[in-house]
């Protein structure tokens, strides 16, 4: 049967077409796969269960390309290499930038350049660009600036690939392995494959798609577009990039002499429940747009004097909707292009109206108390037990000392200049018969703080030993139990999102330790370099990316709004005169 393209505008029922067809074919077909991007896999699984009559199904499965790559590798007894996460990749790149700093003319080891190098390597691999192609390009370029920059990228890419050889595999390489191994696997042979929610494909994904069409019974691909005609002016056609994707797929089919079925066009819009949103979807980017002649009841605008009055009006409307319309807070979303500008204001005003809110943003790691505690340990060693470093460590709240004892100790240290090596010896400054008992008590506190830290530092060695010593130190300090106490305190005062962040933080930190050992295990690193690598790992981890789990109003960026299925949307921050752009893959409005 080959390839079949199902296309239509946002809300035309492309996904519903696929899932309805799957429901009818479940009893006839042995293998059905619904392939989606990672972020849409959960939604697709829910749609599949809603479409079928039974509560369980064994011959239809929602799967991402990465998961398929793992499964195919297991089937054919493939690579046993360890998969390097984004966090591990960032730490490895920091090390490469540091080791090659004398060779690099344009790039350094700054955070920005780690991100730049990581993005560039990912793009190289996505589009099948090899080292020899880059080298050839460097030889042919006359622009010195571009030549220097590309040469730096060549050095980084080359070192990165050498580090991966024989030990690790990067997650982006899984797709290349999948396209190479599909011929040797029975995984997709004689199956039905539905590819949904993709806005475009990379070189790797086109290679996989080609194998799908060759091996499967039929491949159904959904494309969000109003037509397959690419002759329309790209500057005015919001579906132009999707039409180019469809055109590339047609070219691939023709080049490989594959079968192509007649495309199916879904012209009716099934998504929008109100005339206003349907009219808006049809006309907002139309140069010959029509005027909506009726009274608009389902789209309202509020002209605010300032940001404060804007958010306060939203808070009042949300309160009214929940009280009078029996809506839940999770049925409401607030979206903006300026999440950084509005987040603190939303938190403050929504708190006044008792509205539970989840700000869909990555939190600053410097505000994470678990990260602060971990880094404060290294700060003590880096600053040779300075008074400021020691008391910063104590005041974070994970020591076993009472607050009054910390203040007494701080007063004594400030008065007598206790710092560095003075921490390692018994306090005797100012000692007399009257305060002997008090100073003995302070010495007891000193030993309670300093002795475990000195034992920790003595255990430092190669990265594997250093990391093991830190982990054992955290265990002896009962950090996990102390974190659980803090989580309970946060939950009791209603800070659910922060509590959820702390729940996952400790596990993520332990995962980063595992990856540091995996990559740098037998290397000897100084404390400062170890800390920089650790910070790079923390920055590129999932710390701070915590999903909403309660009945909360979700406030997020316009580009992420597609993942929140809600009934009411408030759009804020339009003072620049621009309207949030409609997502080209699936449209902006859903209700």
C-alpha cells in the first residue's frame, strides 16, 4: 500500500481520522504503531485508549523514534554502549573546551559556548554532516571569521566523537542506528504505521521514514496544511514550511520508487466550539480576511493601564469563572510571550486572590536549596574554610545545629577572627574561668561541623573516589530525610510547585553523580574543575523543570501552550502590538 498522506488545517480531525481507523483495524492487524514526537506521546496514548472499546490493547502501540531505536537494538542484540544524556553531553563538552582552550581561537569554555557547541553537534548529526565534510568546507572557505569559527567547531566535534568511541552513544545517534538496523529487524515489517504531530523531519528522520515505507504494509503521515501547493508566497502562507515537508516526502518516494496512495484532504474544522474562534482561525493570516459581523461573545479584550491592572483583571475573571461556572483551576490557562516579566507579578496578585498557580518555567538553580547546600560544601574547600563559606553552609538549613547555636558560634568567630586553619584547632581565644564552659560547648559545635568536612576532603582523589565520598557524606548527614521534612513544610504552606521540585531534585543530583563517574571516573580533577563540571551538569539537567500536578492555573509561554488542554485561555502581555503567532504545526486555539 505504501505511503498515504492525510492533510488538513488545525482542528480538521487528522489525529481522529487515524485513531478511528486504528480502532476498526485492531482485530485484523497484528502490529500497529503510532509514531509521535516525545512531547505528544502521552496525549496520543490517551487518544488511543479513548478510541478503542477495550481497556487494554496489545497490537497497537504509541511509540517515539528513540524508544523504537532502543527496542530494535535489543531485538538484534545491538550496542551495549551507555547512552549519554544532555547533562552528560554538556559536562563532556565543558571538559573538551577546557582541554583545548589553547587551540580554540573563537570559542571558550563559557556556558554560552557549551550551549552553542551542543546545539551545533546536534544539528550536524541530525542532518548527517560528517567530520570530513566540515574539514573540506574549511579548506574552501575564504572568510577568515567563518573559517576560524568552523575550525573551532571541527576541533570540538572531533574530540567529542573520539570521547564517545567504544564507550558511549549520544541519544541523537540512536536515530542513525535505527535507520541502519531496521532492515535487520522484524519490528516494523508488515505493520501499519501512523506518523502524527510532526511539523517537519531531519535528515535522520527522512532516512527512517524511507525504511518505514519500504518495510511496513502502509505508512500514514499527517500534515497540518490547507493544501499541498507550494507555489503560494511563503511570506504570507503560514503552512508553507509544512508544504515543503510534504514536497520533500513526495520527492523521497519518487526517488526511491516507493508506492504512494492518493492523499486524503480533511476540509471540515471539527475543533473549534465557537464561531468566533473558527472565524479567527480562518482569517487572522488571510490577506482577504472577512469581518465577523455578529457580536463576539467568546473572545473578549481588556485594555489595561499597566501590567498590574492587567493581571488583577485576569485574577478577578478567573475567580468569577471558578465560582459561577463550576470550572476547575486546571481548566484555565494564562499565556504570554513575556513569561520572565510577568511571573513574579502573577505569583503576587494570584496569591491575594487565593488562586493556586503553576508557573511553567525553568526555575533558577541558585534558588534550589539542595543545590545551594551541595555547592556550599565545595565553597568551603575552595575558600579554605573562610568564615563566610562555613556559615553560608550552616545557614542553608541542613546542619544539625540549632539557629541560636549558629548565631553564638558566628559571634565568637567574628570577634576573634576564626577562619581557615583556626577552624581545625580547638578554640582558646578569650578563654577564662568564667566562659570556659561556653567555649567548650563552642568547641563541641566546631568539631561537629568541621570533622566530617575534613574527613570528606581526605577522601578526595580521582573523580570516582571524590564523587563516592560526597555521596557518602550526604548519606551520613541524613540529607534525604531532611529534604523530606522541608517538602512537608512546603506542602503545608501551599507551595506545591516548589515541593514538587525538591521531590525530584535529590534523585536528579544522584543521576548527575552517576554520569560524572561514567565520563570522568578515573581522571584526577582539582576541586574547582570538578565543581565547574558539576555546575554544568546541574544547569543542563531536568532540575527546575517540574510539571503541574495539582488543580492549578497554568501560566506559561505561548510556544508551550499547545501541551495544555484547557477550556479558557487568557493572553497577556500584548503591549508591543503583536498577537501571539499561531503554532504552524497544530494551530493556537483549541476551544
